[in-house]
């Protein structure tokens, strides 16, 4: 049976968050929640997440899982806030440990232990989770990041940043742990799912006057994705993706996002005055930090 999927679009980060449940079910999962953050004022707003929680509460559904498709670099996760409000457990791909190790080192985050202990469950290929009567199966889909996973539920697949709308293409692979060849392999696996499978996207970037798109079928993606449609071979894709990535700027919120997201969606520990602070390297590129000891 197809699950019920309620999408919520956060326009500042162009992110889709999903409320997943059985039809008339009493349990639900939230996939890729957003903690809206203003980098100028430093203020964080839970209003978007509160809307998702209110929608679940209004339908009598208890949130039992928060599922992250990966540690996002373009928005902050509100997973810890949801856990605090509902008692839900938080899960992410087991590759998060490598992401934590990299950014804890680059940003000197001494409080971050790179073992995934900030999350309630680390997921690997073939693992399953239950939300009411729904069985959610994990497919590892690395390439964009080393921790990227897809959540498969009946005829639905929540693909994170691995795939975008057909006219926008596929994820970048120039973050630490990214690999264009692995992304090609992951997308090939997704495109091998049944044609009618609904691929739920994590982002969409619509042109002015257009509505954001949250879902595309496997058949449409395989036939029309501008970066990787049927017939594009691995070598050609890797060359295209590598060339495009070389000209991309870092996401605007990469440093705030990763400092929160590798902590399971929690703010950094407070300083002596009780306030939490985010770190930003001064006059050092991410590339130079990654190359230094």
C-alpha cells in the first residue's frame, strides 16, 4: 500500500520536508526537517518545524522517527528539536562518522566525537525501520556525500540530494567524501527501481513564477534528467559532473549547517555566558583547511 506523504516546502533553503505515515495511521516519521536560520542575525526559528509537528498532531499521529538522508550543507536540521518535543528517535546513514571526523577536524570542534553517538541509529544498506505498519528500507546512495541514503517505502523513495527535478539534474560531488562515480552508480540503482516509483526530492529551485516540484517518477527521471538520462555512460557523467563542480561556490550556510547537523541537529554547547556560538574560518578556504594537518 502506498504511504501517505505530506510535503512541506521551506523557501529560504528551497528544501522539502516530508511527513510520512500510513493512511489513517497513528505513527509518523519526519524526513529532512529544517531549522530556519538567519546567518546575519544568528537567530534560528522553529516555526517551519512547528507547522510539521502541528500537522501531525492535528491528525492524531505521534512522531516516532526523524530520518536524515545525509548531513546537509545548505540548511540546518531541526532533528534535535523534534526529539526534544516528541521523543522521536533520529537516524542517519552510517557514513556520518566520516563526515563528523572531517568537519570536527577542519573546524576544531573538540566536543564532537566522530562516532555517530549524537544520533539514535546509524543505518546501513538493507536496514529496515517501522513506522506503524510501514516498513522503511534503507538503500545506501553515496556520491553527493559519503553518508547519503535513500528511504524506500512501498512505491515511494526519499532520495535526498542525490537526484533533483529532471530539468535541474543531479547533486554536486565536490564536498569531502563526494565522488561522481559513486553518484552515477547510486543514481543508476535508483533508476532501476520500478517505473512508477515516486522519487521524493529534498530540494527544488523553481524559476520565477513556477511552483516547486517535490516528486518525479523513476520513468520520468530516467528519460529526462538533464545530467543522467538513459544512455549516458559513467565516464561521460563523471567528466560532466567534475567539470560543473569546479565552478560552484560553497553553499551559503555550509559552516552553520554542518556544525549543527553533525551534532544531530543540536546547537553547539553554550559558552561561559550561556550563549552558543558557531565557528567560521577567517581568510581560509575549505580546500586549504582540508589539505592542512
